[in-house]
C-alpha cells in the first residue's frame, strides 16, 4: 500500500512539473510556490499524525 501511494505521489509530481513548465515565467513561479506550500503543510500534517500515533501506542503499553 505504501508503494502505491509513493508511486502516485511521484506520478502527480511529474505531471505537476510538466504543467508548471508549460506556463509563462511569473505564473509558473506563483503556482510552484502554492504547490510547495501545500506539500510542506501535508508533510507537517503527516509528521504530527505519526508522532501522535506513536505517543498513543506508548501510552497503551505504559498502561
């Protein structure tokens, strides 16, 4: 399952790069900024969820 998600993410990145490369300079920079901001927010969200689930598992073991 993780491999499928990774493959889809790489595929979406490739499509995004192709679309951005076809835009005029200023629009491409603006869109790339939006995409980078969204990707950073998604990464932070995943890290926070991962840490919360680890803490929850640790609390279950501690009892």
